[in-house]
C-alpha cells in the first residue's frame, strides 16, 4: 500500500515539474474578405496601443526594412505590428511631411505631379502632441486640411497619397476598378478613434481598397500608404514581409500596463 501511495506521489511530482505550455499571444491582425479579395486587417485601439514612426537604424541611415526594424526595436514583444507608411526617395528619405518623436524631418508637400503621391489630394496620418499628460488622438486628413487646422507640431506624422476616402467620399479621381493592380496598404480612422491598417493579400485596384476602407471598415477618412512594396510585420502571427528597400515605418506597440 505504501509503495502504491509512493507511486502516486511520484506521478504527481512529475506532472508538477512539467513546464506549462507557452501562452499564445493574440494577433492584432485578421484576414478579411471583401468583393472577392483577401485583406489583412490590423487594428490599433486607443489606450491599448501606441503608434509611432521610425525612419533610421542606429547608424543614422534609414532602416529600409521591417527585418532591420525587428532587430533594433528595444523590446520586440511589445510590438503589436508594423507597416511601411509614407512616400520616400531613392535613399529612403521622406519626400512629404514627416515627424518622428516630435522632430520634423520634412515639410508638407502639396505639389501636384505624376505618380500616386501627386494625385491630389494626398494626406497625412498623425497623432496630436500630448497635452496635460495625456496622449493625443490619431488622425487622417488631406494635406490641405492638415495645413489649415493643425497649428501644433504632432508627436508623429507621415505624409502619403493619394487620399482614398475624404469626409466619407471616395477620391474623385480614383476609378472604381482601374487597370493598375498591386499589393497595397492603407490606414484609416473610424468614429471611435481607432486606426485601421490594411494590406491586401493580392494585387488589387485603388477603387477596391478605397471601398473596403469606407464601406467595410467605416473609415470616413483613409490614406493610401504605398503599393507593390507594401509590407507587414505581425510578430504574433510569425509574419515578417521582405520586400524592396522601404522608407518610413509605422510601429504599433502595446501600451504598457500600469
């Protein structure tokens, strides 16, 4: 009898000594279908997440990739997701308005021209500077509205274009389903102040992306971030896109618990 009890005790000790299974971290991103195309939709929630921009690596040159970003962030476990965001030149430097940690690195660009960025109106994604110890809200507006209404430098900002949705209406110069098809990414803000980041799973038109931001995600203002080079880092899902060299990066981090 004593031997039998001893066996039960040993079995209990062995079970207690086994390490607990690792807790799976939930992703802030999910796959969504719209008009027959797949999208990866990542949601940033005020109070749950903080958003910032990052351009440079520690050597002072632009990081140019999400792979480099993954190596240089202080705590990768705090990153909910990251995405490229903002037009840039051949050296990876911004060609539109860009602010990082309250420092302006480039002025607002409202010059019409060729390419997506010159398809006015383009726009700005930014967060208000903190006030009275409280962080500011996230915004997407056309560059003209930004110039007319924002008088205090944001904590971060990145300019891209074109705008996809402007005050609830689709950009007037974007076709419903044009012939230009690319993997594309965008950001929009809903009525609750949440930031919706989207990257298509396959090549799509501007029109479909714009409708997805307005009709499915209910974003009255949405901004095109880029196309063909679009990339996402989602640590919880094990996704780290590798593309051609990028420019400004948008990093969404989990707000530390107090």
